C-alpha cells in the first residue's frame, strides 16, 4: 500500500542561486539548463526565477544580475539557498580579482554557510580561457570542502554544452547539487 500512496509525498524543494559578475554567462547557462539550447539574452536588470521539476524535487533557480549596482541585492536571495552556482568568465582575466572578491563575500555570508558551491569556469571554448584547475588558485578558492560546505569548480560552456554533462559526478558530495545535476545529464546536456 505504501507504493500506491507514494504520489502523496510532497516534493523536495531545492533553492539554487546563480550569480557572478556581469557578462559572465549566467543567463545563457540557465537557458542551456532549462531549454537544452542557447537563446539570445540581454543583461539581467534584476533577477529572474525559474522552477524546474525532476522526479520528486523542485528546483527554484534564481538568476541574479551581476552589475555592480545589483550585487548588493544578492543578499535578498541568500535565505534558504541550498546551492550557489557562481559563474566566472574564464576568458576575461582582467576581472578575476573582482570575481574572487565577490566569492569571498559569499563564502563569509552566514546565511550561505551550509550551501554547496559550484564555480563554473565559463566560456572554456573561447581561445585563451583559463582552465578551472588554474582558476582555483587565481581566485584563491578554499579546498574542495570548507567545513560541511562542498566547493567544486568546473570548466563549462553554455554555447557548446561542454562541462555541463559531468557536473553530477563532480558534485555528488552535496545531495541537493547531486539531485540537480543528475537531472542535467540525461535531459539537457547530452
């Protein structure tokens, strides 16, 4: 009888914050996740929220604008966040220091102390892009885990889909991230 009533179970809710500097590729990455393709985008002037359901998990994806005057408002999205995806333009070395500073602010935020972090070294398909292995030290990232917080960094490209399909294997330390990224593999980034 338990199996017949399994549909009564409530869905698990996972809140994912997608942030990073302006022009890093956050909205493009989100469109690749949701649609399996890239659509033309404009700079985000605020935020957009999308819900993605997979099995018994609802993912609320918050894509927040990265312009300097909008970063102050990121904090309004911290409460209840399970996963933070921080997108870094790996082809723009002139902004690595700024990205590192913003990551330090996020790591120090008390409301995010249990959130898993995934840093995407985005635009890895662009010639001259810095690989994730080098970007970890450039951004002065802590080890792969900081207390109970998993921290991962991956090369990615929303345009080609590179790096997005392997995220589940890399992020299985955080159950919310694992559930989220295991959805990506068979459905969006093949």
